[in-house]
C-alpha cells in the first residue's frame, strides 16, 4: 500500500494539520506515485525519521488532530505506532518550547507598548508573574488536558519570565502523559471510528478526514464534560439557544431587519429616524457627549456631574480634585467615557489612585459623576410626537443588580458558576473580580457583582410596568420639555424606593440616551421572544414617525455615508477596558 498525493485531499488535510497532511490513503492496487520526490515523502519504506519529521511539522498546525490522525493511520497499518508516537511527541514538545520563546523574546516588547500597558498595568503583570512562578508546575500540566489554554498560558509564561528549565521540565512530563494517551487510545478505537465513514465515502481521504474530525470533537467534548465546571460551561452555552436575552446582538436583531426595511420604504428614507431628536447630534446614534446632554437638563433632577478632558493622568487628576472642591463633593465618584456605549469602561473611583488608573486606561474625555447609592435603578423610556403637547412613558425597565450570597465554603468563582443565571455571564463577572475569584465568601455575606445598570455588564432587566403612574409620567414629561429638541429616549434614574418613584419624586437622572436607546424591558426573562419583538417593532415605528415629523418641520436627518463612518470610527478608536464596575 502507498500514500498517493491528491490536491484536494492535501488541502483538507493540511487545514486540519494531521500527520501526512500532504497525502491521502488509497487502496493497495492503486498505481504508485509518479513524482519521485513526493514518493520519497510518503512511501512506507521511506526512512522513519522522515515520517517523524513530517508528523512533527504537522503538529505545528494542530496538535490534537495530528495525534488523532496518527492513531487512525496506525490502527489501519499505514503507519508504525512508535513512529507516530515519536513524531507527535517531538512536535508537541518543540511547539511548547517555541511558544515559551515567543513570549520570552516578543511578549516583553509587547508589554512596553502604550495600549498594552494600559490594559495590563505593572501591578497586574506582577501578580500574574508571582502566581505563575508559584504554580507553574500544575498550571502547565493541567493546561495540556484543557483545550484552548495552552497558547495563552505558555506565551504568558515566557513573557513573564517563568524559568526555562522549569517550564521545559513540566512541558516534557505533561507531553509524555498526554501524547501516548491520545495516540494509543485512538489507535485502539480507530477501526470503529473510521468504518462508518468508509461505508459512506469509501476508503479515501474524505473518510479519513471525517473520522479524524469526529474523534477530535468527541475527545474535546469528553474533556469538557469531565469536570463539574466543564459541565456547567456546557450547560450555559447550550441554554443560550432558548435564553434569547443572551443572544449576540446581530442574531437578536436579524429578524427585525425586514420590518426596518419596510419602515424605511414607508418613510422614503434610511435615516429619517435620526431626526427624532434635533437637540442631540444625529439624534443620539453614537458618540454624542453625555456631558452635553446632561447639561441641558434641569440640575435639580441630575446627579452632580462634570467633565475631565484629555491630557496626562496627573494633570487630569488635578482637574478632578478642583471639581471636587468646587462642588463640595467627595469620593466615591463614577467615571465613564463621555462618549461611551453599553456601560463601556464605567468605573467607581474611591480614591485618587483609582481615578489615576482610569485616566491612564481612558485617554479621551471622561464624564465624572457623584456616585448615587440608589440602591435601585430604572430605565424610563419616554416618547413624544412633535405635534402632541405632552409625551408619555413607553416602558420602564426595572433593573436588578447581580449578587451572590456566601456560605463560608465556596469561592466567589464557584458561587457564580453554581448559579444558573449568573453562569450565563460568568466571563464578565470573573473578569471584573479577577483578583477575588478564589476568595471564599463568608456565610450569609452578600457580594455584589455589578454596579453598572447594563444588561451586557450582568444586570438583569425586568419589565417595570408596575412603576408607571400618571404622576411619574407628568414629571418625566416636564423634564423632557425642558430639553429643546428631545422627543425620544431613555432616562436612566437611581432612586431609594418604588413608592417615591411612582409618585414622580426623589429620583436622580444619571444618563439620558437618544434614538439608539432600547426599550430594555424586552430582555425580561419572564417575557416571550414574540413579546420582545412586538415591543421593538412598536418602538421603531414610533421612532420613524417622530423622525419623519421633525423632517417635515425642517430638521435634516443624518446622511447615510457620514453616519456609517461615524459609527465605525467610534468603535474602532475607543480604548480601554470594556468591563464596568
């Protein structure tokens, strides 16, 4: 039997990165390869060290797929098991050392770059270095059995100076444990894995590719489900299918596109809706100044606020201190990008050091606000058609901030993963509290996980229709009338108790969002997806109608080209850590 080169098979195998990735398998009676050079590469009689070199090189594309392929070929008698084992082991070990070297010689230079240094300040880097030097032995070993962790861990180990001999020793031990386990187990399983695909596709390269991918997926699934944490992750990912509030934005809004297209045709404009709020640039699509918007509202309803412009962190801190003295305020303060979106970079500064750190991460204009303890927050969505004397409350979102209650046994990370809802956004919570994830939370102690009232930052949104009253509507309408050119948007407010809010008093506005603000009660987990889409459809119909009415009054909507350019520019140029407090 010979291994004969096949162009399409070669491309498929190379993409998967398994051993002999330039070849495919054909029956023994097939004619031999005609190219002497290729025949030398793939001939079973070629020197074993050549085969080992080919297999080792293939591991640089995909280690696991190469091991699986070597095991399957060994099972079918097309590759010596020892040759496959040695090739996989050498390639994997050299790859591990290469990743360490990549971090050692390039990683440190990356840490010196300005934008990297803002995301990874020296104190955090030192914490990670200390942890790695203490736990490198089991971290390296465990990562070999945890898909997706090797690349970041090994590069980080080189970057942060884990000793070469220590890293090499544990990489060697882990590779000696992992490689035979994978290759030999697949070699024993091989016939059962390959036969179903050979029945479908014959004994060629397609069957081999399908068998390799199937075994690879099964192994990945088995590793993921072998631990309780892995099973919790799997359940969270699977439940995203029906827990639509956690769908990515592009997927959630896709069914709404035909409705938006119909509205655009009806009003003969793709951007008529941007004229809904003439008092806000482009109606408040993206990049508008939060400070400028709050400045147009009555101060008695707004949390005390100010603005710190760009500059070096020290001078910006001086300006912040001057503002504190001028307003007779004190820490804690809320710092957020003046042109932020969806809670991006919202921080609670409790000291000068916190403020300096935020200024270092966010070089652009920063809105500063007195921290309002609430403890409650709501999003009051307001609409008024230009021809009507009074507006109305379209919806209210009742915001529930996430928290866990300790039992004196489990760590913060375990408490998050054990909660069926919190595990859906575990990545956000664990990134926010990275320094405390291994902390055991005291019994009956309530540990808050978020302070920013954004769904993407972990806050649960509920329909707050029970908070809507004529008194609140009258107050909101009076505030909105004080802002010339405002007809459509959401007031985010903090308040102490529901009775006061329903009475239209004792609340403070922390933000006002324009035309791209949502009626966020749609994310209520107790409501249906159909109800959410009906609400969104009514919201956008109103937005287009208001924008069209203002257009007829002489207010020009944004032009499509500059609008798209502005949106792309905003998201491309913003810097800093997106995770809010």
